[in-house]
C-alpha cells in the first residue's frame, strides 16, 4: 500500500516522483517521473466531483450492528478489500462484483428474518401478522428506510415500498413475506450500500454543497466507521450541519466518543501501517518456536493499546510525536521477553518503559517489525520501501522484471547488508539509495521484532544515510548510526509530519495521494505543524476543509 496537499518549499514532499532513473531491461536507466511544479494557490480551492461511495466491509458491519443490533453470519463471506496503493476505502476501488453481490443478498435475507424477530428495531409498532397498508406499514417503511438510507424517505418512496409489501404479502407468505421483501429491497438499494456526495445543485461547473444528511454520513463514517447517531441525524433533519460551527462541534463530540472513535482510528492506523492482516503473518516454526496464535493476537492488542494511549486514554496528548518517538509498549507474559523485559506475568497487557537506546516509537514496535518481515528473515527492502512510501510520502517505482535474487551472489551466512551489496551498482543505487538505508537501520530487529546486534554471528552495521523529500532528495541526506538515531533525526524534520497529515487526508477523502488538491494539502500540513502535530486538530482541519462538504459539478 502506498498513499498532495502538495507542499511548497521547504516542505515540498515529492509524492509521485520516481527515482532519477530506473534500471531498464538492458541495464540502462530510464527517466523518472518528473516532480510537478509547486502549486500556485489562490482563494478558490479545487474541489472533487460529486460521487457515490460504497460502504466498506467494516462500515457495513458497524451500520447493521448499530442500527439493528445484528451481526449477520454472511458478513464473514465478504471478499477482502484488496488494494495496492492507498487505503481500502478508496471510492474508485469499491465496486460491487458478482461475488460481493451474492454476499449482500445473503445479508439482506438475514436482515429480513431479523426484522420478524425484532419488529421494534424496524419501526413495526403493530403485530406483524396484522400488518397491512396504513399508518403502521408506513411507519415500518419510513423507520427502516431512514436507518438504511441515512436520510428520510420521500412520500413517493414510502408509497413504492408499501406497494411492494402489499404485492409480496399476497404471494403466499403473507405479512411476514412482505416484511422480508421490503427489508431486503431497502438493504440492496444503492441508497443503502453507498453513500452519496451529490449535493443539490446540478448545473455544470457549479459548486454544490452536500445535503445535511450527506454531511452527517461523511462525518460519522470518517470518525466512527458507522451511520450517524440520533443527535447527528436530528441536526441533519433541521438543516444545521452546513453551519461550520455546528459541524466542528459535532466532529469534536464524535471524536471524543471513545467507544466508537477509537476502533475507527485504530482501523486507520492498521491500514496506514499495513498491519490489518497481522494475524496472518506466518513465521517459520523451526526458527521461531515461540510463535503461537495467541502471540499474534497479543500483537494486534498491543497496537490497539498503543494508539489509544496516544489518542484516547486519560492524559493522552494526542500528538503525532508521541506515536513516532514514544519509548514504551504494552506487553504481557508472552510478548515481554521479545522486548527484553522480565518480571511480566499473565495474559493482561501492561504498560512498560523500553530501553531508549533500542526502541523509539511505533516503527520499533513488535507489531510493525513483525508485520514487515518475512517468515524467516527481516525483509530489508520491504521495510525500507514502506517507510519511504508511507512515512515520507515518496513512492519509488517498482523494479523492472527479471532482477536476480541478490542472495545468489552472497556468501553463505552473509548479513542483510552483504546480501544486498549488488544494490550499490549504478542502475540499482539510483532507487535503492532512497530507502535501503532505512532497511539497514532496521536490521537490528529480527523477523519477530527482537532487538539484535548480530546476524549469522556477524556484527550488524545499522548505519546509513537518507535523502529527504523536503531537501529534494539530495544525496547523501541525513546520516545515522542506527534506527533510533534515524527517528531522532527525522523528528527534527518536516517530512514525517507532513506525510502523516497527507495520509490522513487521503484516508478521509477516499482518494489516493496524487489525486488530492496540492493547495489544500499544503494548508493541512501547515495547520498540522502549527498545532504542534495534534492528531485531533488534524482531524478537525480535514473536516473544516472546503472539500469536506463542497463539490464541483
């Protein structure tokens, strides 16, 4: 996964540029993608087009849970939301393929059956067996439709679904069949499975502000990964959410609701760190016999507790700096030894300080190091390229085909640095100089995250240099002797902070990084810096952006 609010110098983060050259099939270098010029930002922001945006698997599951108190078994069959670049919620990638449609049909059937067992949750205020055209039926259609479509139904829509009830109820199953058919039809509608960003103005080229109910959904699905609650819906009904003061007050309320906001932000961090499939990261049992399903579950819990400690726990400062440079972790009896800690017993996760000469922030945590490693070895190139793309927002082009395995040219029991000596050749170095130094620094951590000083009984050389996007990737860049030192150096530079602001903006918008308006990215990065990297303030900055509620036809 890789993800401007484009940045003017000195914060010019080169998002989509390539290396200065790429090794070709015959060994020559090809020109890289050129860096676009800095944007000239005026008073009128560039706005995205209106669109519809399919709910993610998580959003759908949360909506059904919160609105109807059901977790359909069929949700377990939802195909995964595959992705290459960007987050899993990118609108352009959220299509409905036949397999997904089949699962939706099964979910709709479960929801219909659930309505018969829990009529009160669907607004059925009379006995189901006596349900017939009239006020009770209209109330059922109105309430169920409002919950699924996240807006009031029009009189015409209520009449249409009431007619569907009457038609299907007459076909054999009676009122029960009518209820199921209405629930299934409402659920399978694009109004349920998608959320709209269309506004009310249709003129070509005109700016259209989202409707209040569209704004309510935009807010709740960003901060809760679920449908608007009663208070947000009531404000939308009253036409209050286009008032920026009201909108930001609601954003603060939703973000402060830990029970719902924390899982949604955890989901963002899992995706940004590419750790949402951490439990499936297999390790070779003969090399790491301590690895068990319980241990991988501990790592997911550690990641959740760490991000919550920065954002939601009492006394949390909500600053990115704490995430990036913190020297503590949450451990239990199984994970503490991997950090070199003793005296921790039991399954419960407890906070412990780590050796500050060995650990610094989320990128030296067990979950990150474990998830960015192979089954037996560290994955030096993968770790380095991830940090380059996702932490510095500089995507390096994929390598050409037919590249030999560098291990074939290394001596037995060579260190990672020795195995990758081939990358020093000019055709390889043009890209690898941008991120191999990061991977070398991370060689102090093995494939399950344990700190080490030797590899195959040879000393690890974790030193290196890193050219920075903010300095136009000029070589050699900053120098460091190990990863802790690299983190401390990066903490003094704008790159990591600017990239994080852009990553969250991309996640919030459902667009990939290069698609975002350069001027708005610049504004967000500047505001993030002025807030001293407050993540909660970044969230509010994104919601306060014109692009959050405005579109251009």
